[in-house]
C-alpha cells in the first residue's frame, strides 16, 4: 500500500476536523490491512532524523498504543498480536527503536524509551530479547549526555513494565549500578542525573537483594540523600520521591538513616521550593502509613503475624517533627478553599499531622495544644486558621478521654467563630473541625459523657443552619458537619435530640440545593448527601415529615426530565442532579418502606416513582443509571410481590444493565437488583428467569467483564433458586458446571497479595451463597434427588477451603451454612458422604469454637442438621 506515512501523520494533527478524520481512517485501514508493514513504517518514521518532530512523535505514540491498553483483555490481545509477528520484522522495529535513543531530538528519544519498555514488557517474561539490557548498559559508557539520558530513562520505564522476577539478579545489579552512578554528584550533566534519579524510583522494586546488603544499601542511600541537595530543583524533587518510595518499600531497613533523613527533610520543608518541600512532608506521611498498618496488625488477633516490627520512628521524632509540621500550617494560600484540587504546604502539613495523631495517639496532644491556644485569637487570619486546622487534625487517634475535656472547652469558641470570624478561611476550617468533632467524638459507641447534649444541640443546629447560607465553601463544610451530627444519632432510637428541629433541618437543606451558586464547592452534592443522612437517621415520629419530601423530590426529578435542548455542559449538570435525586429517593424509599406507620401510605407514590425512574433510563448516563437502578431495587423490596406489575416495562432496562460490560458498576448494581427482585417477587419472577439466567451465564463466560462482578453473579444464582424453588431444575446443567470450575479455581488459588486474597474470598462466598440458595430452594421438593450428583463436589470444595486455611470469617460462616443446607436438604441420602468429609468433623468443631457469634450460630444449626442426616 503506497502511503506517504509522514503526510498522513501530520494530517492526523491538523486543526481541520475533516482532514484529521480522513488521516485517521487511512491509518486505521493501513493497520488492519498490513499490521507488520504499519508497525515497521511507524518505527522507521520515529528513527528518521530527516522527518519532522511532530510526525515522529505521533508515530511513536501510535506504536506505543499498538502494544498496550488499559483493559486487561485488550492488553492480552495486543501482547499476543505482537508475539505472533514475524521475527525478522520485529528485529528491524527494535533496531530502529534502539537507534532513536541517540537522536538529537528529545521528544523522539523519550517516545522511543517508552516504546522499548512496552516491547520489553511483552518479550522479557517470554525469555525473548535477551540482549536488550546488555545493549542499553553499553550505551551508558557513551560520551554524549543525550544518549546516556535516554538510556537511563529507558531503564526506568523498563523497570516499570517488567516484573522483578523476569530479570536475573546479575542484570539487576548492573542496572542499579548504572542508575546509581548516573545519580552521583560527579555526573556533570543535570539531565542525565535527573533521568537516573527518576529511573531509580522505578527500579526500587528490583533492589530487594541490594537493600539487604549493608554496604550496597548504604551506598544507595548516600547517593539518594546527596541528590536531595542538588542545585537543580527537579533532581531534588525526584530524590525526595525516591525517599518516599523507599520509606514504604524498605521501612524495616531505615533505622540507621532516620536522623540524617530528618535533617534533610526539615531543611527542605523550611527552606526549599514548594514542589520539593511537599515530597519531604510526604516522606513522614508515608512512614505514618507504614506504622499505622503495622500497629493495626499488632492490635488485631494475629499478634505474632506482623512480619515487620514497628520501629516507632514517629514517636521518636515527635518533639522535632510536630513543631516543623505546625510551622507549615501558617503557609496557606489566599484562595485554597475555592480550588477543589488545591494542594500546598499547609494542607500537606495538616494531613501529615493528622496521620501522626493516628500513629501516636494521646502523645501528640500536649505538643499541639500550646500552638492552638497561642494562635487561636491572634489578629492575623493565618494564625487563627492554622490553630483551628491543627486542632481539627488531631481529633482522630487520641482517646476520647484525652480529647473530650478540650473539645468541651473549644466547642462554644468554634460555634462563635463560625458565625462571627471575619475570615472565610477561618470559617471554612472551623466548620470542617466541627465536622471532625462530630465524626470522632459523638455517637452511641463512645464511653465518655456526650459532648452534644439536649442543652447545646439547639445552639449547634442554629449555627450550622445559619452557616449553610454562607459562601459556598463554608456552607459545604457546614453541611458536612451536619452530616456527621445526624450520623451520630443513627442508633438513638426514639431519643434523638434532632427530632424537634427536623422540619427546619430539611427545609434548610432543600433551600441550599436551590441556591444559585450551589454548583460551586460541591455544595449541592453535599446538601443532598446530608439530606440523605438526616433521613436515614430519622425516627418513627418524624416519618410524616419524610413523607412530605416524596412529592417534592419527585417534582424536582420530573422537572429535570422536561428540560428542552441542552448544551453538553448543561446536560452533564442535569445528569448529576438526576443522580442526586434518584439517590435521595432511594434513601427515602428504604426509610418509609421499613416503618409500619408509613409503608402503606408511602406506596401510593410507587406508580409515579416507577414512571420517573423508567424515564431516567432513557437519558444516556451511567451514574444516573446506577442511582435509578438502586432506587428501583429499594422500591421492589418495599413493594414486595406487588412490584410484579412494573416488570413488563422495567425488564428491558434490567436486561440492558446486565449487558453493560463497559460500565461494569452498572452491571454489578443490576445484578444486585435482580437479587432484590427475587426477594420481593418470589415465584412471580419466574416468567423473566430464562432471560435473566441467559444473560448471567453470558456475563460469567465473558472475558471482557470486570472480575469484581463475578462473585455477585454467583450469589444471584442462589437468590433466583430461592425464589423459584424446584423450577430452577432446567438451569442446573448450566449453572452447576460453572460453579464447579469456579470452586476448583478459588479453592486452590495461591493469593499473590492481600487484594487477590480478598477477591478470592469474595468469589468463594458468592459460590457458597449460590450452593446455599440452590440447596434451600429444592428443600422438601420431590426433585431434591437431582442435587445428589453434585453433593461430592460441594463437600470436596468445603474440605479444600478448610485445608487451605485462608478463608475469612464471612466465608467460614457461609461455608459451614452450606454444609448444614446440604445435610438439611439431602438428609439421609447424603449421610455417608458427609461422614467421610473433613468438614463435618474438624471444620465443624473449629466453627463451633469460634469467637465470632455469627459463625458459631451457623455451626450450631449445621451440627443439628448433620446429626439428623447421619443418624437417619
């Protein structure tokens, strides 16, 4: 295909839409008709010094995207596609890429570095391209700085793409030597030194062996610490980023360096440019994160299991660290409250102070309170705001006993400041601090005397409702404070002191949602979230007021559906509002549907509500679909069997949700709603089950669907079987083999990390819930014997889980429940099988002795069912 690739690449960047579209079509066609030729042309373009920079850069970018993708299934396809290419063509492409590293054009070198790393990510794990690392390392000894710089950049990207297991230790040592030498102060070229420092950041995961060797570790740490003193600000920042990464990867190797690190971070925080100072603070935040995790493990039941001891670095550094962080609080920016993404020294310092408080608890209080008392009444707003921020930051961590007396004194002062302080900054932080007081020091779980009493509750509410009329950023924080105030009364029963003010609270929040400026500072969203929490925590007595909300919110939703032609921006705002309104209705439905006094009068709105939700589905927006789907699930649960009258219209949207692979959250929520429908409709869901089961089985077979949706799909099989009982018979031949293969996989899954173990346990739980629902669904049916053939597999799964020793409590409870269901449903027929299984003896004994009351209760029931089955 004769195509002037340079011209097409330039046209693809043309300001003219039609020219761009045509060029993109040509590129797409070339790729589809002749992939090897296409990739070869791109790499040739990238390497050709006579071509324009723009076409070379785009050629490299397209090449990179031909090797990698965000979605895992697409990534795998592209990997396989590359591996299948002719070896000769690949060799030429790789030759061009390596050649480009010595280009005088910086953007060509950088793009080539990224593409080489992508190819390495595919080939090195397959034991291909063995000469790459050696050829890159030979470049390091080149005289030209640009070649060194590009090579170090490539090594950095390579370490990001390839996992450490794929590279042998000898090569790792050579890479690290080259990188650390490039970082050395003796390296005269700052571009080379910067590339080396950034490369080390990516290579740290490869350095396990080197960090275990004292001499090598000392050398690496010395070079990193020296780089934090470079005259180039970018190198200083990159070096501190390395220290942050080292603090979490090699926490247990840091003890001998902490004094030096404290000195260089303190110097940076007090005197360096903000980008560097922020990383220096981040180092201490990272140490806090490590120690919080280790101390959490200490306090959980696996006391002896923590692999890493806690070195109490934060506790030791406290007397010097806290004053340094308090100083940063005075370095606020004038308009930081108005910028949602703002991040500066004062915010980083306050965040770190909060983590320090969670790490050391009570010890921080005497170090911070003098600063608060000294600054809280000073004339300069910066001092008052810093004092308030410091106080708010230490409210999580220390004990309620330590904090309660201080908060009791501070509360009146804060309420007064929220109304009277002339500075919006101070008001903003004061409202945030009140929210933290209500979040951590208020609620039925606290042992101390309550901070909020029926005496001061009225004053608190008066101030918060007044602040909700203030500028948007202050009003938003006031809504947040009211949110936590309401949340503290969620278990208050009939004694909530909010009850007399309930009507005023609702009115004030509705007023906020209608403010002209409610789009600023997330104010409208905060108002609806708070309204939802106030409704969720309300009591029977205020039911009629919540009932009055129903037509109001429905009317608002109706108005959003009536809007005419809208711009993209307006459409986005409308979708956001529809999502908030559907979310609000969901909470109201759950509340009113659960109270006997309101349930029946509330259901008179069901027809209109359902009509609104169905109209919402016609608007194309994933977030709104999620919220509407959740609201419908709540409505089905409240309406029970009567919901069947909505099924003919609703079913098409249910099916659409189950088919939505791209927006997998919508799919997951829809699966949950199928469960709600099963519980509400019971056997009235039967006419829709063929369609639903077909779609669920398709979802499970798809490699495009996000894995997180699979566990709830299995649970959903159980919901359907419980609802339709023996009618589930026709689905057994499809569902049972799927459950069986998933059970085999999940029972023997070697979890690489905590995240994988969590997922494996969710999957196990989903499978067990399916078995449980199916067994219970067939109970006392003449067709029970159909399940007999599956009993050995189910018992093998339970035995494998018991032997694996890595189930969490939820899986344990569901697993022992399934054993009971099996004995209960199959009775004496399964007795001999049950007798041979480990589960019926050792696993049952372990569960009967469990500390977890839910596991024990499940086990007691299983024991009775087993003894009936075995003795029969």
